[in-house]
C-alpha cells in the first residue's frame, strides 16, 4: 500500500473511523507478512479486530477466530477460535462457517465429525465461498461422510477455481487438486500437460505465500513437488522416444 494512503488510514483510525480501522487491520493481516509484524503492530491489529468484534462486526469476529486458529503471533487456541467463528457464523459470515467446517473435519479440540463438517462446507459453498467448495471436493475425493466420487470432487475443485482470484492464499491449494486429478486421471481423463500447467500454478503460488509468511503453504508445496516428480518421469519417458541424436546441446551457447 502507498505510504500516503497508509498515513491517512492511521490518522483516521486514531480518530475512531471504523472503515479505516477495518481497512488498516485487514491490510496488515491479509496483505503483509503477518508473521513478521512487530509486537506493537500486531497488538494494534488485534485490538482493532477486538474493537470491531465487540461492536458486532462479523468479519472482525471471523478474523479473530483465524488469529487463534492459525497461531498468528499468539498461542494456538482452538476453543477461542471456535467461539469467534460461532459468533460470526450466527451472522451468516461465510468465512466463519467454513472454518467451523474445518474444526469438525480435523477435530480441533472436538471429535472429528464428518457429517457436521459437510454441513458447514455445504453452507459455505452455497454462499459462494471457495474454501467450502474445494473442501466439499475433498470429502468426495476421500469418501468422508459421502460416497467416494472423484468426478464430483473434480467438479467442486473446478467450481472453487472459477470463483477464486489467483492472488488468494487458497488458489495454490485448488490448483494442486486440479493438477493432481489430471495427473492420475481421477474424475477426469488423464492429461499430463494440463496437469503440468496446474501444478506449476500451484508451485508458484506456494512459493509466493511462503515469502509472505503463510504457515500452511509449505504443506501443499510438498505434495506439489511429489506430483511434479511423478509427472516429469512420465513426460520424460514419452519424450525419450522423440529425441534427436545431436549429443549435448545448449541452445543458449553459440554453435
């Protein structure tokens, strides 16, 4: 963000402007490396979200839940996270609804409950939230609560991709899933070159996220590299049938 705009937001926030408070908090939390925020800046961001949450702002409530869920500059506390997600979900906040799905899907201080997770993901997906869509895809891919069906999984992965900006932190996760299905021919005919294109999108996005302090991008990156390794072996085996016998050749060197 331009420093002039940032100075303006700080001035307005100090004078109690709620729109400026929200924009400033969201800038630091969503648009910068949140893991590298100084203790002073992080405390200010947290205070801003608490201030707005206490006034009934559902986005602030949902983001507070994310702070505790994702262990951003404070101890991880799934009970606190769930508390804020439930308050925001009561106002039909799709992010909070989706995160309640995560809580039940992964058993965050509660028993794993795939049926309840499916309910929350379905609600989020119906509201147009990309996370809910691709997590529905995961449930069909793995056969959790619903019958395993790779074709339905691939449908939801594609639905999620169509409503997700490439700059979104979730885009690499979605691109990976599409590439993985294309690589293995699960729910869609196998297409190695299309798989390569999607996995490269996922790889680039993961590296961008890790530079920005995303704690989860590395988990996806490991899976992307596993698939790229398999994919390159298959593509190289195909290409070996068509190599010209020209010895060692580097197109960047003069002949």
